[in-house]
């Protein structure tokens, strides 16, 4: 089989076979197929598209390009995944919640990149917390306490890592089948039997348009199912930060507040929706109403927070943070962005706010930048809220005067106040 023929077949609108796709993936990972041929095929895939079957072939080939976790001996294990956003701390809430209701959860997570945060960075804001588990530790911990969160290793889906870098520089990232196979290959390789996806839409998301997010959700659910995994997705809003806290330690603090029942709001609502889908697919709950009852009881009884404490303890962290969030890293300098006029908060540049967190040091511009766990900000107003001149819109937590100044300047341009405003829809759709 020649790579040249695979490229010309896709270029002309043909359908690729499993053998052709495996030949491409295996050849590219082994170094036999050069970047220029892989780039040409990616562009042909981008322009011609892939049908569900081709997407499933590509996903499976990428999943099998490296190490895979086999969790079958643990019984039913669930995973969740978000396509990424700002103040999107649902993992730290939905996972202990579902686990407290009797479901085992195995999560491999990444770090934040660009304007979005990452679960690994958030967990590492907890003193002592370790996320560099190996597969044996991952398995043993799920067996022992029902839940583990590990940083994705270099051995998982090497094909996706290589292809993603290539897509990044060849204008082939934003293709629905390529994104679906990229995300789902990592989910298949991490071994969970149940996969619940949170596809974000809005200006802080990867898919800014709702209809595109819906198509991506459908493609991923279909891909998961064809690989024999129970899969569901919700499509949720990212036109403003999901939680009120942006920044690693601040987001951990907010997750603890939500799990202890002190804080409600959109972050709780989306976390409950995700955990509900996990319980329904696992047949622990019979429907959404039943699932929500179980989950709310797990919060009220303290079981969900206790599960987070057990997870932190098992991975070397100081679980006292779940009782006293003031033990989390704290910033030294505080500043406020205030409203310049009366009206309603009508729009937010959510991506811009994510970038502002990066300017403070909460995220990375480059892969090897060092993250400051303490810095970030608290959003005081949500879209649709009335505001008065001089009222605080955002409260910043910083450790560096220059960075603070840049972030304030950036944030001031991200908030729009008008004479009327509408609250955005929070959950647009569920694909199950
Ligand atoms: N996230 C991924 O993991 N892959 C993509 O292609 C896009 C977003
Ligand atoms: Ca401990």
C-alpha cells in the first residue's frame, strides 16, 4: 500500500478503508511516512470530510498507537471529558459526585493550554498532590477507593500527539471528524466503559457555533458507541466563565464550596448534568430525576466532599483543604475592576478572560511556562445581572504588579454593559 495512493483517493473524495487508515497511522508514528505526506492527507480529510465509519477507523487506529488501559477487571468504569473552557471545574465536582453514588471513575487529564484551564494544573494547586501515576497505580487506586485522576502520559495515543502538532501548523485543526477522533482516541485508550462528554459552545469554546458543537457531539457519541463504549454528550454554554473562580487554587476552592453545598449556580448545574448522565449510562439511576436526587443527597450527606478528600489523600495531597480552603495557595496583591456605568452586564469576551488569567500566570502561553497556582480572579457578575457604577465586576488575585496591570487592562475590554441584557441558555442539548 502506497501513501501516495491513499492521499489521491481521499483527495478525489473516495472513502478510506480500515487498512488504509491503519497504514497511515502506523507509518506516521513509526517515522516511515514523512510530515509532508501526512499533511497532504490531513488536508484532504479536512476538505473532503470523513464519514462515521472512517472516523471510527481513524479513532481506533490512533487509540491503538500506544499504551492502553484495560479496566475490565474493575467492572463498569466511567470517564468524563470537556472540550475545554474557562472556569470549567466540572471534573473536580462531577467525578467525586458520581463516585459517591457508587460508580467507579477513571480520569486521565491534561494541562491547560492557551486560554483554557486543565484539571492537572488545578489538582497540582493542592499542596502535595501528585498526578503522575503509572497505569498500575491508576488501576490499584480505582480498585481501592473508586476513583483516580492521572496526568495523561506520553505513551497514550502518540499518533494523536504527533498529528495534533501537525494539524496545528497546517490549518487542519477545526475539522469535526479530526477533532472527534482526536478526543475519542484518548478516551478509548484510557479504558473507561462509560464516556460522558461536555461539548462547549460560545466565544470561550473551541466550537464557537452551537450547530457545530452539536455536530461534534453527535460525531463523538457515534464514535464511542461504535467502539463499544456507552457514550453521551451535553452541549453547554461557554459565552462566560462557567464558575465564578478563574485560576487553579481559586477553582479548587470553588469546587470544594460546591461539593460542600455552600455554593450553587451554573457550575453545579452543569456538574449535576454530567454526573447524571454517568449514573444513567451505568444504570445506577433510572432517569435524570432519580440521578439528580441521588447526587443532591451525596452533597447534603457530605459523601461527595468525603470522596474528593479520599482522592486527594490517595494521591499524596493535603485533604484538609476540603475542610479549610484557606490552606490553598494564596496570592499577595488584590485589585478590582469596577463598572464604569449603570446597566446590565450584557456580554463577556470569555476567551479574553481566559487570556487574562494567563497574563496573571494562571496558564501557559508556551508549553513549558510555569504556572502560578495562586493567581486568578473571581467573577462577581454574570451576564444578565444589573450593575451600578462603581460596583465590582471582577476581583483579581496576583503576585506580580506588572502582570496585574496587564491583566486589568485586558479584562476592562472584555466586559460589556448595556441597557438591557439576556441570560444565555446554560445547557442547549443532550445527545444520548
Ligand atoms: N482537543 C483535542 O484533544 N483534540 C482536538 O483535535 C481538539 C481539541
Ligand atoms: Ca494526606
